[in-house]
């Protein structure tokens, strides 16, 4: 009958079915001993371990960006929660992974393929949630923008996009007819004016951020 054997080398195990392979463990006296066993002797725990070893992951890297300054946010917690997985995936339904950002705002996660809800938490910032899809290739620029907490009566508009085009511009008019001088890259406004362009990104991805400081009865 066909048997399955395991080859253990330190912490690494290699399995093979249908061929005789030996497990060689060096004993303390310098000699070697060989052991083998049939597949019927494999425990349920070992079977589960073997299945886990087959799960492939990819690296997801990016930066958590402050919507007002455009700089990276240090010490933010990034949590990816699996919401949908491929049909053949053996990943647990409630799989999740977390990482804290470095001083530069960069983070790194290792995730199996699937769709994720990404939650970003940092003291002094509004809690944000995003959706992210992970395939079978590493992701190196999965950036997320989070906004500092707002004062009562304030509104913040954050524009994000992909690598191309490198520049998108936002215009804010202070009336419903879109006439007069808008807030934009040529006239960034001010807090005393009631609205200001905080960030004008020109390198792709964004953010392009405008904060309205006094909503009042004004049309925007």
C-alpha cells in the first residue's frame, strides 16, 4: 500500500507521497538515526499544519498620510480584516493582520489573496475605513490618508487618486453660482477667509485637501 513519509531537518519538514523518504535526526552522541511512519499515523494537528503551510501570502506596503500636512503619520495602527476570499482559499473566514506605522508613516503587512476592510487608527485622527483587494503580487504603494479631528462646524474635503495623472486640482467656490475667486492652487485661501487648500499634491495618489473652517450659511 502507498505510504507517506516526512523528512525533518531542524524546524523544516518536507513531505512526499508514494516514495520512501527518511527522517534523519542527529542525536547527541554524533550518530544518526532514521525513522519513518505511514500516513495513517499522521495526527490531525499535523494535517492542519500542513494545510497552513500551503497558504501563500504577499507583502502589502504603503504610507499612512496626514490629510492636512501631506506627511506620514507615525504610530498609527493599520488592521486588514478579510471580508471576501477566493473560492479555493483555505484562509480562515475571520483572518486579520495588523501593523503599526514607523516614524515615516510606512507600514507593511503580509496577506493572503482576498478583499479586505482596512481600518486605520491614530490618536488625534478620525477613524477611517478603506477597501483593498489583494491578488498574487506584492503591493508597494498602498497609501491611505487620514484626517485630523475637526472642530465643530468644520468640513474637510480630501481628494485621492492613483499614480496617474500625477496632479489633480480641486476648486472650491464660495457661492452656488461658481463665480468669483475660488480656493485652489493659485489662491489657497486662509482660515480667516473661511476655507483653505491644505495640501496640493503633484506626485500622484494625493491627497488634495481643502478645509472649510466656517460653514455658517455660506454656499460652497
